[in-house]
């Protein structure tokens, strides 16, 4: 009897468990499956990457007569391959096209390609002299990258692409111009063009009206002007020019009439001023000028009344005045004047009232006084006057009534007069030493301000 009860109990428990298992595994009547959509006819899904003539993807692509790639096309080989055999009918790539070291003398194997939704990257392709073969390309969503190509002379053959994200042209040893990009009207990112030893012109960008990010031009030894950017109205990022010894002027930028973030110019030994930026109303951050041996003044900044960051002038051997900055009223960070050895005064800063950061005058071998800052009344950072061999006095600082931090005056071997330094409010400490005369702050305030 007891045995029968145990058997009956085991049977009941087994039935309950099997019911629970069935219930938990049963598919919900409300569950819907996402249907798997097969590739369309002619569509290859995935990346076509070719490293050698024996890659099976080539014949697979040919046998199935694909004309679209939902993925990228990547050709990484210097082997002699007839790419026309495989890709002559290719119309679109929903991804990037990357060509590296291919031996082709043109890009005619992409003659029917109309759309790339990623990058077009052409790197170290020794046979190419242009982009001939891309005449039907009208859409390039991301970046155009042309780099390390020894024989590309221009970008002719690019088709009718009107907009790209970024343009990179780097280390193309015989590239002379950007002709071939004439259909471009907007660049949604920026441009970076550098290390192109024979580049003389930016022709090809002549219809571009806006660049959203940075304009970076560097180490292009023969680039003498920015012609080609004549229609450019706005640069939302930075203008960065470096290592352009032949660049003689910025007049090609005369259409710029909107604010810019930073202007940084270095190693442009033929540039004399900023003429061409005359319609620029405001610089959001910094104006940095370094090692431009023939740069003389700030002509071209006639409308700029505020610098949102720092003005940094350094190693400008010919810089002799601030003429051109006649509208400048405020600097939101520092004013740094360093190694400007033709500067004898600060003439030209006639409307400057406020410096929100430091005011630094350092190692200017011809500077005799500080005349020219006629109405400067407030410096919120430090005042540092250092290493100026010919500085005789602080004449010019008379209007400066409020200084929020320290005053450092050192190593000015001829400085003997401090009588123009008389702020009503000084929050920091005055440090004076190694000058021709070194009074204490108490002595200056008491009238013993010169010798």
C-alpha cells in the first residue's frame, strides 16, 4: 500500500514538472520573428579584400556578376591584376574604397562607380598620375584621402562630387594642384594638405564656400598663395598654416566674413601681414604668430574687436608695430609678445582696454618703452616684463589701474624708470630684480620710481 502511494506521488510530480517545462519552452503566440532579407540580385554583402591574385573572392565576385558592395572594397596588392575584369560593372559601395600599392595607371576599372558612402583612400599607388577613371562618381559621403603617391600630379577625373567630409592630401611628391575637385561646394569636416613638395596652387577648391572644421596647410614649400579658396566664406574651426615659406599673402581669403576659432601661423617666412582677413569680425580663441621672419604688423584685422583667447607673437624678426589692430578692445586670455626684435614700442593698440589673462613682454631686443597701449586699464593675470635689452622705462602703462595678480620685472639691463607704473588696485606681489634700477614697491609708491 505504501509502495503504491509512492508510485502515485512520483507520477503526479513527473506530470507537473513536464507541464512546467512544456509551458516555459512553448513559443509565445505574440512573438514575431524578424525575417531574414536575402541580398538583392547583384549585391555582395561584406568586405571585398584582395591581397593577391589567388584570393578566391575575385572569382566569386566575377561568377556572381556583382555590381554593388554592401561593405568595403579594399585592394592591398602590388601584383599585376586586371581589376577591370572583376569590377568594371561596379556601381556602388556602401562602405569605403581603399586602394594601396595597386599598379594601375588609372582607375578606369571603377568607371561605372557612382556612389561611395565611406572613404575613398588612395595610398602609395606608383602608376597613378591623376584620379582619371572616376568620372561617374557623384557621391562620396566621408573622406577623400590621397597620400604617399609618387606620381599623382593633380586630382583630375574625380567626377561630380559636390560634398565630402574631410580632404587629406599628404606626401604626394609631384602633386602640383588640386584641380579636378571643381564640383565641390562644401566640406563638412576640414582639409589637411601637407608634405607636397611641388604643390603651387589650391585650384580645384575654387567653388567651396564653407569648411566646417579646420583648414590645415603644412610643409608645402612652393605654395605661394591660397588662390583656390577665393569663395570661402566661413571656417568654423581653425586656420593653421605652417612651413609655407613661399606664402606671400592671404588675400585669397577676402570672402571670409564669419567668425573663426583659431588662427595659427608659423614658418611662413614670406608673409608680411594678415591682409585678406579684413572682413573677419571675431576670433573665438587664439591668434598665434610664430617664426615668420618678414611678418611686420597686424594689417588685415581691421574689424576684429575681441580675441576670445590668447594673442601670441613669437620670433617675428621684422614685426615693428600693432598697426591693423586698431579695433581691438579686449583679449580674453593672454597677450604674449616674445622675441619681436624690431619692435620699439606697442604702437597700434590704441583701443585695447582689458586683458583677461597675463600680459607678457619678453626678450624684445629693440623695445624702448610700452607706449601705444593708451587706454589699457585692467589686467586680470600677471604683468611680466622680462629680458628686454633696450627698455628704458615703463612709459605707456599710465592708464593701467587694476592688476589682479603679480608684477614681475626682471633682467632689463637699461630699465631705470618705473614712474608710469601706478595701479590703484594690485592683488598680487611686485617682484623687481636684475634691472638698471631695482626699487621696492614701497619706494615706487613713495615716489622713488626712477634713477
